[in-house]
């Protein structure tokens, strides 16, 4: 059963030798189970576990094949049990959601990936509401949080004749409030942080409410998981992507404490977004002084790819990129997406200004760049 999910375009992502080795290893084990006398229930359970692992590794096409097989087994041979179908549909929704999130930018074409993501998650939520117990309540929170995010993206794609942008926006707000309340009731601060981040996405881009919610999500995530986690990469990525060049201010403010980011073997320990709140347009030029780059060097920043990344790519999203490299690996689709964002012309233009400013020993080039871009956009 498939709702039109197309994973062909994602096969081009090179997921790295380790992921390929993992896929080969598990593929052999699955074949052994198929050839053995194991019953259908055992096979379905093993396929589901491996599919979830593939999703985490960015092996989306392989995960889809396994889930299609498991759903067919459940419907045809295992009785189409609600407690099993709800998990399979939810996992399929998670797969579609991960695919949606590797798009570099939101475009109209993304609707084809959003449609199955929303469909599978709705189906899962409908079944989950008929099941009782704290586990199902918690998992319902996860599903409606994912639904909220995807419905908001649907709204930004302007919707279609099956679901208008206005309807999607209203449903998105309803679902995220449900999710936040569920996670508060369950006492899960980490998931509440993720829901807070998702709520921030719904607010107008660059608005004070959005900035405040992202900061709240970062603080909650820090308390619940620490910095070296998947959620932190999303919070940093979203914060760095708050705007394009016309509102670069919010993307750069965390540079004030970037020197604190140096400590530890993996070049990250403490990421502070304290300066995001309360800064104004007039303080921007002071915040992006080239001296911050020199502070990184003085604090012992490794000379290798990190410095080159700061100079040859925009540093607005470099913290997120470092985290993604460590959390996912170099060639995971999430890391590839972050790299693509850092390589876009806007950020390369900023990198060029940094290089020229360093060569001239001052900040004039960057000041000039910002004055040109912001002169018509200041309040």
C-alpha cells in the first residue's frame, strides 16, 4: 500500500560506506529469515525493526520497500490488527516526514511528498485515538506533532483543492497544542521541546514570538538531552534559516558567544543563543565583527575543515553543520541538506565579504554589504 511516495530522487544521496555496510549486513540477515522456517509474525517484526533503522540511517528507499512488505503481510496474513497497523502507519508517516525534511527549500513541488506524510500520519492518529493507555497517548502526541509540522509546510506550499492553505494552517495550530499538552501531561521535557520548536515554525518568520519560542525550545532541549542530539541540530538549523539575506540579523546573533563552542574533541560543548533576544538592527554590525573569527583561532580552533568551512561557506549555519556531521555523519541526507544550504549564493556572498574584510583588516566590507541589503528593510 503506497500513497504515491516517490523515493527515487533520494536514491542519489550517497549515504556513506558505513550505512551501505549496515544495509548489506541486515539485508543478508533478512534473507536468512525469509529462507528459514520462521513464521510470518517473526518476519514482520524483524522487517519493521530494520525499516526503522534504515530510516535513521537515511536509507529511505530501502526502508519504504520493507514497510510496504510488512503492511502487505499484516493486511493479508496477520489479521490487520489495529495495534499493529497503527505502528506501521506511524512508521511510514515518520519515513515520509524524514523525506520532507531533506528538501533544501520549500517549493510547490514538495506537496507530492507532503501528501503521503499527512495521509499516513492521519490514518495512524485515527487508529491511535481508539486505543487506550499511556503509551498510546504518548505516541499520539508524537504523531500529531508531526502532522502539525507537515500541515504548516502544506500551507506554505499554498495547499491544493483537497486541502486549502487556510484549512491546513488552522489544523496545524490545533495539532501542535494537542501535542504540547500531551507531553506536559507525560512529563517529557525533551518532546515538549520538540513541540515548542514546531510551534515556533508556525509563527511568522523572524517574528519576536518565533524567536522566543526557538530560544525556549533550545533551553528545554539543553536540559533534556544536552547539545549533542538530533533535536538540537533541528533547532539550530531552523534558527539559522529564520530568514534569507533580508533578515540576516537573527541568523548571526549567536556569533557573540561562538568562542564558547570550541571546547571538546568534537568542537562543540556549549551553544548560546542568549544574544538572540533583545538585539536590534542597529547593533548588528558590532555583532558580526571579524574579531569573532580571530577569537575562534585564539581559543584553539582546529585548523582543518572547520576554519575552511567558516571562511569558504557562510557561518550563519555552520554550528548546525558541525552538529549534523557528528550526529548523522558526513553523507547522511540531513548533513547533505545542511551543506547545500551553506553553499547557496547568499551565504557564499557573505563568505566573500568576510575574506575581503580580513584581507583589508577591518569591517568595512561587511558593513557595506549589510547597508546595501538592509537599507530598505529597517523599521
